[in-house]
């Protein structure tokens, strides 16, 4: 007896295969951009240095990658690129202090005056880092911001910053290549695609649609 093919099911498999192929191609293009742009952003004189938060250790100190961001931000501050520093990061689970507080305390210990530090203590991700920073400094009509983060993270950070600010520049801290950094790099395209689908059309420069 001749076997009858399930044509709709066959078409569904073809569509899924094509969708997976397209997603794979898009992923590879984004990953290429992430790799190529790790160290291509150049800082310019700004109103605010915005240091993006990362994890903190169990004893409430900056993690190694966060410390890299802070050291880079401090260098830029001491070089006179801006007079104000925004530290951004909310309170992690099971902690009694915010990431921003840990970052600010570290900068104060390095000699940065407290009045020159602005604390953003609600953000839980990169998108919120920049969204809530925008809300904090919104009284400034056209603020120039200088984004500071790690090299693998700078491309996505600048994409998001561009949605909230008209005048942006960036600088990244180098992270040595290794398993952890490679894993972080491989995750970046997925985070960028998530941002494109969820947030890109809901926020515009200057506020919410």
C-alpha cells in the first residue's frame, strides 16, 4: 500500500528549518559585529561618565569584571572627560546593598568627591541601566554621556544608549580572552536580539512612545 505523505507537516518542517537557518545567519552577523567593535569606540568630552554595573562578590566588593569597568571609568574621569560619574546597578538577590552603592564607595575610596557621583540603584539589566540613567539626568536638556563597560559588552550598550541619548560616546575595558569571556561573547547576539524584539519599538529618545 502506498504511503500518503502528510503535506502540511512537511511544510511546517521546511518553514521551521528555514526559520532556524535565518536565525543562525542573523546570529552570526551580530556576533561578527560584537567581535569587531570591542575596542573601536572612542571617548569624547562629555557631561556624564556612565559606568554600567555588573556583579559584586559575596563580601560586597566589585567583581573582577566590574572592577575593570570602575578602573576604566576612574581613568577617564581623572583625564578630564567629564565632571560627573553615574554609577548604575540595582540590588542583587540576597544582598542588602546595591551594585551602584558598591561602585560609588569604591570610587570615593579612590578620591572621587561624593558630590560628583550620581547613584542609580534600580536597574537590573543593561536596558534599565540606561533607561533609569536617562530619567535621573533628564533635567539636562541634551546631556552628553560617555558609556563605560567591558569590551564584549560595549556594542550592545551603545546600541541601547543610542535610543535614549543623542550625544553618546563609549570606552571599553579589556577582558583577557578565556572560557568565561568567550561564553559572554556568544551570549551577546542573543541579548541583542532580545532587545530588538522586546524594547526597540517601545522606547524613543526623550521618553516613552
